[in-house]
C-alpha cells in the first residue's frame, strides 16, 4: 500500500484507502491478466478455477501491474506558457516582469531565455525558477528581443514554449 500511495501521489492522484472495490473492479475487468497471476489448479476444499474463486481469491498480485492499476496513470506533462507581457508588444521600461502559466506533470523548474535572436539566451538566461514570474533588466535601445520559457520536468526532460518577440523601449 505504501508503494501504491507513493505512486498515486506522484501521479497527482489522491491516497488510496479502502481498496476492495478497486480490486474487484480490476479483477472483473479486462486488465485482470496483467494485474494478477491467476491460479487455476489446486484445492483447499474448494476448487481453483479461472478468475475469482474461493480457493485462491483473485490469485496472487502481479506487483507492478497491480500498483499501476491502483495508482492510476500520470497526467500528461504540460509546459508553462508566457502570458504577460502580450506577445508582440513594446516594453515600456528597463525592467520587465514576465509571467507564465504553471506547467503540470512533474515540473521541477522554469528557465527564462531572453535573446537578441530567436532561441538565444543573451542578454538574459535565468533559472531554475520555481514561481510563475520573473523580473528582468533589459537594455532600452528599441531593438527586438525574443523570449522563450523552458519548463523542466522530473527525469531531466524539458519543453520549450513558443518564442515571443517584443520591442524594447527606446
């Protein structure tokens, strides 16, 4: 149960308590063969048969299969996306706060890349950030800058948002 609850919480699902209804649903469902090892021969006064029987119950659990079935699936990870300032706008000062939506599915942090060319990280490359905003100092020379948010996930993978472009204040 500890392993099931640990995986369930990691998958953004709740803790499991009384699992009998879930076990019966799994046992009667199409995933029975991957979640249990069915014992079909033997007797303890009752004969073993396919599926649930009084001699062996549902059989013996297939550890990883049953844990996965009870813990539920992990939500698909989603990356954060810059929401402010509006893409294409002119920035009005030397300091700008960028905000973004929170990613989901094992986010470990965010990186904000500000560049003079699309995909570059000059003059600003900050992170890891744990919140959903960052204030950065920018030159005020009227040039176009390109801003991209990188969302990092558990396991080392990351996803980049689309590149936003802004005109710096003159």
